[in-house]
C-alpha cells in the first residue's frame, strides 16, 4: 500500500482487502456449486469447463486488479471492487435466495431497459462466453431447480460479506474524495493600527 495515503483510507482498504479475499473464496464456492451441483452450464448449452473458464476470466482478472489499484490509492480501483461486490451480492446471494422462494426470473431491470431498445434477452442460451456474462447480469429465466443446504448457507455468507464490502467501498470512496478537497485557507490577518 502506498505510504502517502491517509490513515483512514489505509485502514478501510486493509479491511476491503480482507473482505475481498473472503468474498472471492465464497463466490468461487458458489460458482463451483452452480457448475457441479446445479449443472448451470447445461442450461446455457455450454460445457462445465467453458462455464468455469468464463467465470475465471471475469472474476480472476479484473476484480483483483481493481483491488491492486485501490491499495495504491486509485479511485478507479475502488469503483471496480465496488462493482464486483454489487454483482457478487446479487449473483452469489440475493438471486440464490429468490430461487429458494420460487422466483427464477433473474433481474428484470436490464431486460426491461434492453427491451425498450428492441433487444429481447429472455433466451440467453448458446452464446458461449457471453451466455455466462448475461447469466451473471441476471438476464433470462433459469429453469426451476433446487439448491442443497450447503449452497444456501454459502449464499447467505455471500450476502453478508458483499454487503459489508459494499459499505466499506462506499466509505473508502467518501474518504478518497474528502482527501482530494482543497484545504480551507485561513483568512489573512488584518493588523489594527492604533
């Protein structure tokens, strides 16, 4: 970590690093569960290897690079980690909980926005690497399925970890911007002739 960063920023980024590593481990447990137990690659018409490779390309390169940048004081790095945490919160947690309650639609925000431009994303199968990306974004409808208890526990841990990571990223962004504000200047002293 850079030496010239404020102590508050350094404290927050050290906690973000711990949370990120834990989140990364539990997200990969969720991904392996999706690939092996739930057999999600078959829904998309791709192999398990292709599914894991696509997840590795998305999660094992950009988010760790974002963390590396954040530890050096980059606001771009903080934003990357924040976006990772939001996606992991949804994909590795909230969406799983929706499935428990029988809602297999995925996110409706992006399909609604794309639908306004005439883009239909209800069937996301058969697009290879982009199939996994679209699935991570919550596009399309998954077939009804069940999860084992261990994967549900992992989903709730993912929610807790990533929600905390989102809060710490938001605090670090606040401190980063606060440190960039110019210091208030003192008004010049006026001498009184007497």
